[in-house]
C-alpha cells in the first residue's frame, strides 16, 4: 500500500549522470517512503536525462522536468511550482543521503507542530580521502536570532546556509512567494534561508548527519571566477540587510507589545 506523500524532494540536475545512480539508489533505500521526487534537468548535455528516466518506474512518485539551462536557483524555482506536499527539501544531483533522511524531516515536523524549519547534520565526502562529519553532536530548538547566527556561520556554526540539509513548510513558501535569487551564483541558499526565517519562527535542528555532501572538482562552487567574487559581496549584503531589517522590526514589535501590556495593566488597576 502506497503511503500518502508528505515530503517533496527537489533535485536540480546538470551534467551529473555519473553520480545520479548513487543518489537515486540511496533514495530508494529510505525508511520512510512517503515522499515525492522531482528531478529538474537544467539543460544537461550528458545523459543525465536518460539516467533519470531509467529510475522513474522504481519510485512511487517521480517527476522529471526538462528545461533550458538557467542555473541551480532557476531549477529549484521551477521545482517549487510543482510541490503539493506539506513539506519540501532540496537535494543536489551529485550527493546522496542515509536511509533515515526523509524520516527525520517528516518525524521532526509531525512531532513538533510549531516548528517551521528543520535542519540535519551532514558528512563531507571526498574522492581521495576519508569522509568527515561536520560539527559536534548537538541539537534542539532555536530562536530566530540563534538561527541567523547558525545560518550565517557566525562562530563557526556547522548548520550553515545550505538548503539540502533543511526542510521547509510548503504553506510558508507559497504564502510569502519565496524563491531562490536567480541573478547570483553564490549564497543563494543562504539568502533563501534568511528570507524564510524572517517570516517563519520555530526551528528544530540536529547535527546528526543524514546527508552526504560530495566534493568534486567540476562542481560550480569549486570553479573560481570574477563573477563569484562580486556575487559573494552581493550575497552577503542581501543576507545581512534582511537580517538587520528583520531584527529591527522584531524590536519595534516587542516595544509595542510591552507598551500595550503596560496600558492594559494601568486600565486593570484603574477599575
């Protein structure tokens, strides 16, 4: 009997044919199979599409979308249009996950209804040396301010601003029309997470690893160019501008709340 899907996994793919079997095989081994997989091929010139098509019948819920090349952010945004489950996460085509990956996200949301963002730990894996777990065992609930510190890697936080080790509520993404910035090649994940956190309180995290972050020389993040330098400055500006703006708004709302509380107390004393 098929489980009702609760989580959508959006996987942008660009010329990662050699890694896709590893990614798909790992997802087929998930303990909790109540998920949909949306693969967005971003104009690959290798046989990524053929590899994805060969796995389609093995997943209960599988959708392949083909589009012209527009970058990872554009591919994720296309995938977002097709979400019809309560929760969503993102998965890079050259990475892979442990069997408890989907179960962790789904269970965390269901066990903590007031939580709007869930984050897990991860390994960094290399082709020529032993993998390593990032960070130390820790976890729990975070305030908005604490979340900002961890997303922006202040004090060396292992959570960081990635989107592939986090899951989100679809209703919040749709309500606030949240999307990944397409005009930037760095920090787009972090910008998205900061925008999401600015409108959604309640974060639960663990540094127990469920995701494997593969370090390959041909990936976009490891290709230096002048645009990336400029995008790094632009990305950090957008991140901190949003954080500061949200903190100032929160402080004003707190002042107003205290003012109303004092007014209500005076009215009560006068009666």
